[in-house]
C-alpha cells in the first residue's frame, strides 16, 4: 500500500476545499492523512484524521488551553510547533511520503511542518498569498517546496479552484511516482559547497572549474538569505566534505535589514559541524534592498542599481568594522580547519577605483577587525586581486584543496 501524504489546513475555514483535494488524491491512488491546524472553530465539511484537539494533546496541553494561550499569535505559534513536531514524527516513523499545506495566512503553519521533510520528499504549498506580493520565505524555508498560487481565495469550489486542486493532486502523484528523495552521501563523494551572487559569478565559476580539475564537485548556492543557510544545513547533514564560503554578504543584510538576511547563525554552523572551510568576504561591502524600499536614513549612502528590482547599498566604515568582528567571532567557533582570504582590490563589482563603492579605508576597517579578533591559528591571507577575478577563484579552490588534504593526512 502507498504511504499517505500529510494534508494540512485550518479546517474550520478550508474544510470543503481540503475534502475535494483529498478525494482527487485518492482518485490518483494517493492516500492522505488530514491534519487540522484550526484553533477556534470546528471542521466544516470534513472529518480530519488528526483533529486540532489531537494536536494540542500531542503538544501537552488541551485545546481549551491552546485557545486561551494569550494573543492569536501566541496560539498560532503553539499550533505551528505542534504540527511541525507531529509531521516530523510521522516522517521519522515512515508513515508519510510527502505533504500538502493549504490555506491563506494560516498556511504558514503547515508550510513550516513541510520544511522538516528532507530534500526530494514531495512538498506543495497552495495559497492565494503565494503571488509574489508576499515574502516566499515562510512557504519555502530552505528546502524544495513547490508553491502554487491558488489564483482565487480558498473559499468555495469554483472551476478555477478545482483546476488548481486537480493539478496539485496530479503534481503530487507524479512526484511520488517518478521523483526520489535526496540519497545519503556516498563515501566517495567529494562535494564542496560554494556561495555566489551575480557579483561573484566569474570568480566562483573559475573556482568550480578548478575544483573539478582537483577531483572535487563544486555545488553552488545563491547567497540570497536562503542559499547560505541551505548550504550550512547540507554540510551539517554530511552532504558536503567542505565549503568555500566565497560570498558572505548574508551576514551584512542581517545588520542592515536587507533582504538577503540569513539570520544570526550564518557563518557558524559549518565550523561547528567540523567541516573545513575557506572563507572570503566577497560582497560584504553592500546589502540588498528592493529598489523602492531603501530606508530613508540610508539614502545618502552610495547606491548601485543591480537591476530594476534590486539596489545595492554600500556598507559604512563602522559597519565594516562590525562585520569583521562578526566574521572573526563566528569563525572562531570552528572545530575544523579554516582559512580566510581577503582580496584587497575590491569586494564587489561596483568596488573598483572608478566605482561607486570604492572605499579602501572602510574595507581596511573590516580587515583590521578580522585580524584583531580571529584566533591566532586561523590564517588570514590578503591578495591584491578583485573579488570577481577568476584568478582569485582558482586561488580559493587551491587553498581548499591544500586545507582538505592536510586535514585528511593528519
């Protein structure tokens, strides 16, 4: 018998629609386990397999306690954690094969539960808010979620809604039949994680080619606030033997409120996991904002229009010193070999002698902080190259090879 997929929604407002989707899945020989994340109302038009009372009890409280937990946000936060833990347990027990979250704003509870499923496990989020006008982070997290815009609100079974649900059911059936979960890393795997933005494409491409010559496979992650975290998670899970963290701008956006914010753990997890890494500060001289969303207090800074959607904002000298201190503090936690390489001829494409971001004094503040605060056993090498120079990419690859080889021999 096929394993079921988790079908997660607030059934007091989405019951008939979820019942329809459940039945379409069944028509395609895909069983489901329906999980109700509603908090206040009772299910309408459907009987869940796991009720909201069941989830509350699973979390160690009663439904009444959940309903009176404080603010609505408090109750949603609790229910979100309950369904995360419940779905994680279903997966660990090999009782589900995938999941679908359906809803409006409340879909983030089900989506968060889907994020716990490994890469390759089919995951679908269906929501009217998945339109590009809302942040996709709550839907996607750092994994391979398929997001479907429902076009219409999920309130009624009209021709548009049923078409979307029919196709979601077909997508799930197809992924279950023809897809596969990310396999465990082979003992012979030599995958190296790498971070990149458009500002470092040329150099990282050269590094990837050089790694291939040396017998490694470079796996590139877009350093957009999600890519760095995804790389770190895969390193922790054993899928990467090492990392060339070439493009580390995500730590800057966490300071400035830019959209490439990877959170406070960025640059810690690889080292804590005992994975060797070569780290460069490419692109720490800017943060990224939507072109129409530069904070008023920052509009006197040097700006660079990367494309019609995104504008880059120069990191101030004081922030560069702060970023250097963060760099050192987090790399100091590493339990594996680390090497830091700092290019001195510009950290991004607009940072050239005739470019709008050229500020050697500010960049020197970063380097001074790193040197002052980094553990003495972690080597810092400065090189007279630009961050996007292919020669620097090849140098970073060679540095990783030397670091990794030395560790293997020790």
